[in-house]
C-alpha cells in the first residue's frame, strides 16, 4: 500500500526535477555562463555591406547632475503684525521693482498717524508760545539793563538815591531770572517738538510697512499667503527670483578638483527642455562633502526661455580619450538576453556572441567577443 502511494508521487516529482534542470541549463546555470565568442552556428552569407571592426578613440566624459538656482532670490515678509488685505500676484507672475504685491490692514496705523500729527501741531504751537515769551523776556531784560546802567551813573554822580538804585538793580535781577525761565521753557518746547516730530516720522514709517514693496524685477516662484491671513515678522509671504541670473550647482567628485577652474566653460544639458547650453564656472566651494566625497561647482547659465529654478541639469567634463571597439547598432542581433553579430570569415558568416555597452551616434561598444580586424555583416 505504501509503495503504491510513493509511486503515485515519484512520477510528477521526477518530471518537475527535469523541467527545473532544463530551465537552469538554458539560463546558463550549473556553474556555466554563456560567454561571448563563436557559437559554431553558421548563418547565411549576408548580401548587404560589411564593416571591418577597428579600434576607435572615444572621448571620456564625466557627468554630474546639478540643480538650477537663481543667484538673486528674495523672500518678502511683513515687518509688522497685521491682517492681509490683498495679494495681487500668483506663482509664475512677473513683478517689477517698486510694486506692492501685498498690502495689510492699516486702519489702526492711520489713526496713530493722525494722533502723531495732532501732537506735532500742539508741540509747534507750544514752541511758538515759548519763543514769544522768550522774546518778551529779552525785551524786558534789555529795558531793565538800560535802567540799571542809568541808575548807577546817576548814583555815582550823587544825582539819585540809594533806594532808587537798589530798586533798579532788583528789577534787573528779576528780568534776568524771567529770561532764564523763558529760555528753559523754550528749550523744553523744542525738545517736545522734536519728540513729536520723531513720533510722527516713526508713525509714517510703520504705516509704510503696511504696503510690502518688491525690491527687484523678477518672477514669483511661490505664494505662501492669502487675503485674510495674519502676517507676522519673519513669516515669508512671497518668494521671488531673478530669471536672468541663473546658475547650476553641481557636485563633482573630489578626484577632479584640479580639472575644474573658475572661468572654464562647460556644456550643460537640460533634459526637461531638450536643450544644451554652455555655462561658465563662476565659483568653486572650497570644501568637500565628507559623505559623498564631492565638491560643489557653481556655473552661470546664459539666459534661455523656459529655464526655471529647481530644474535638473547635467554638466559634462571632458577627461580625454580612450580606445574602444565600436560597431553600428544595426549590426547587433538580439535574441532574448543574448546579443550576437554575424562575422564573415572565408565567405561564410558565423554568429558570434558579444557583450556590449551603449555608445553615441547609433553605435554600441563591444566589450567582449570581437577583435580588431573582424569583418562584421551589416543589414
């Protein structure tokens, strides 16, 4: 009974083992991989052209992906606490220097401005009154001074009494005291007028803060506030950048630090726009990131339509040339994951397995499988 049960499962298990072995063998398993080289399979002699494989010098290029930023970026924020009344721009809008894209509620500020003006007017009136009082005291002092001089001359000539002289001198001393008081009052009035004027100037300045002014021509990159929001100092309302002053910040491996110099002009590719530009190295940050082992190069980009901060760009740095075997991609035949070419030898074409790498201009690089001088069939 047990033998019959075992026989029932042995057949399917053996079949499964055979299938797995075939799959592994076709995939190059069992410790053996299909290596590049001649397969022994003879193909039909091609009727098309042939190409002799030769060693070609190809450029060695290092590429680094960087991020585009604006050299001039500003963040508009309020200097005072206030409720936002209007925001007249959105992301992507152009803006000019002197525009007021954000305004705050200034009702209380205007009330304070009116009060400061009234205080200035009152201080000016007090100053005028103090000046008039000083003028009167000076006039009285001049008269008293003349009177005491005349009394002293008459007393010296024994033509007036000592009592009259004492009265004149006492009046003169009182006039001097009143003059000093008037001058002190005028100085106090002047100080009060200055304080009122400074308060008015401060009120005007604060009232000006209710209108947030753009300091430069640019484009709004981000809007972070809406009417009704509460603006507070340090809270960014708008971000603005200058689209005419863009640069690419690209990390480059530290081993190439001597290959890049300020003033070098390097090609930059913008994949998002499908464009190639020439950028100038403007700055090299004199430090290397310990994690990525790269240093930062900043390249100034020329003005180009559609280029925006935040885009990616690829900078190419030429490192010289190397030798490689290149064949047209059309000569390559793919069968699943295998790649081979038809090599013509003695009037016969033989399939040769190869290992390739991408190249430019419709060609591929042969890493293994061919030698210089081999004749490759072209379709």
